[in-house]
């Protein structure tokens, strides 16, 4: 089982891939998303997205600034104002 994850900025699609889990720096605290997560929408604070490609893997850290995260039928979409790197 895999979670479809997309990271988008106003300028471009940064990532579109299947992963195990993503931890998002939500406006009210960090939250983890796995496949089958209930639908939710949240603001994002500046911080690090942690992307776990497989269960037990060391996460990849992606610095983002502001935006929104949406979990729905198609997985997790993060709409970030800016992505570093």
C-alpha cells in the first residue's frame, strides 16, 4: 500500500510520487499521513515536510514555506508558497 504524494508551488509541480508516509508541519501542529487517511484540509506553517519512501526508512526532509495541505481520495497534495532546494 502506498500514499500518492504531490508537492506543488504556484510555479511548478515539484514532486508526484507514491510514498509510505509524509509528516506535514500543519498550522495546529505536525500530522502524519498514511494511505487511507481521513479527508482533511489544513494550513501549513514554515517547516519541514518529512517524506518516508518506505516503512522504517530514514525520512527525506523538504523545507517549505506556508500554504495548504489536502488529504483526499487521490492522496496528499501540499500546496506550498515556496519550497527550498
